[in-house]
C-alpha cells in the first residue's frame, strides 16, 4: 500500500473511532445510573379513571420527579400482575380485602409512619380496619359504597332491592360491574346471605341467580357504566357511587340508591410494593395524596369520599350531601366490608368462569 494512502486510511479510522467514543460518552438514557440531571420516575398502578392530573403534576413539580400512571380494572387483575414479579410499580391501590391478601403474601412493603404524617387525619370509621388494623402495609385513600345507579325518567320507582336488576322490563338496559366479588356479593345479599359467604351451596345459588340474569345484561363493565347511564343505553347500573355522581353532572335524571338488603362499603388503599426501588419517594407520594388540600382537589374531581376527615367540610354542599359520595348514616348500618374468603375463593372463581362462558 502507498504510504500516503496508508496515512489517509489511518486518519479516517481515528476519526471514526473518535466519533464512536463520543457517542458512547453522550448516552442520554434516563435510567443511566449516576446521571443526576435526569429525574427519578415513580410508577403508580391505580384504578381506571382514578387520577386527578393536576395533583400528579403538582407532585412532579414539588419533588422534581416523573410519575408514570398505569391502570387496572379489578383487584384480581392487580394481584395477578403484581404476582408476576415483573411490574416495576412503586405505589399501588388495592381495595381493603385485597390489601390484606397482598400484605399476607409479602407483596407490600412495611410503611414508615413518620414519612406519612397525614395518616393522623384519617376518618374514625377507617381506622383499625380488620385487614390491616395498624396500617402497617396500607392506608385508606378513597372510600364509598356499591349500589344502583338509575335513570329516574325511565325507572319510575327507586330500586330499593337488588332484585330490580332482574326486572325483565329493562332487559338489555342493565349493566353489572366487571368485578367477580362485587357481582357475587350483590347476588348473595339479594338471597339474604353475607357477601363474604364461604358456603359452596350459597355461592352456587348466587351463580345460578346470575346466570338467569345474564340475558338481561347489556354489559359487565367497571369502566363505562357511568357513560352508559348518561347516554341512556343503560337505565339500571350496578355501580360504585363516584362514577354515578359524575354521571349526575351530565344527566340530571340520574339517581343513586343503596338497596335495602345492604351492600359493600369499601376503601381503596395506598400501598408500596415490596419490590419497589423507590420506597421513600413512594411514601412521600402517599402522604401528598392524603394532604387536606390535595385530597379535597381529588375528591372534587373524582367524586369519591376522601379518607381524610378534614376534606368533607371543604367540599361544595352538593357533593357533601350527595348519597353517591357520602352515604347517609342509616345506610351505613346495612353495609359490609368485603373480606378475604380464603379457600372458598375457588367457588367464586369457578362460578365466575361458569357465568362468563354462558
């Protein structure tokens, strides 16, 4: 090779290697360790339509972090995804009984009460609950009831019994939550049993009752029943109170009723996964969501009752006195907390599968 050609060739190789070295040193990956210019990321796994965007943005600004939100539509979906061990989530929002299950399975981190001082503002009725009496793993966040949302323009009499959801006059205009325990719970209550029944016979009776109802049901949905009510496609909806309260804002004839047999009282909880790599930041996030001002903002947006007892008085009168948000005292005596049914869960699983394949 000619010496001049050789020198030119070597110069090109040096330039190329220099460029490659420069590219290697300018790695802009946000996950690169030691890069303090990139914000930490908190992964938040919560219920569908359960986020107040302004509050998330406020936390991001205060703590100079990024919050990534992912959603689920049932407690069973939450548990299944977390049990895979590949979620990467930090803060999760299990309902009361599921928080107890996840705590016992070792899926939740023990909380540091000193990092969550707003716990002292919890409603009296939400303290020392059986699934986690000392709030070791989970703290109540939002709470409410399950009842019937209905359109009073079409349903002339308030549905005072769960049996209203079996009325053939409204065939094809009834929706049910896509939630195994809630669906079986209302059928059990309609039969006069506890929604926490562990009796195979009682659960089978509830399954048979639900199978008979299925031809009347337009949809099993936990995410769209409020819009089905607003559009008039559904006139009776097995429902969480909050979305019904939101539907009331769009259609003035929407009402909410807690049946005489009673139903579920629930609280969704804030918890940190044991697998989280951002536990301190996750607990700061929990404390932020329970702050009086932030919690009031969230309640006013989502129309669920806040676990912070100071929030109720901050809310507009139409929210404070809406039974879909804050149930009347007399209704509270008829409500049951959902509990872990342990080995009897196999009866619910089997019945749910049999219902869905019909």
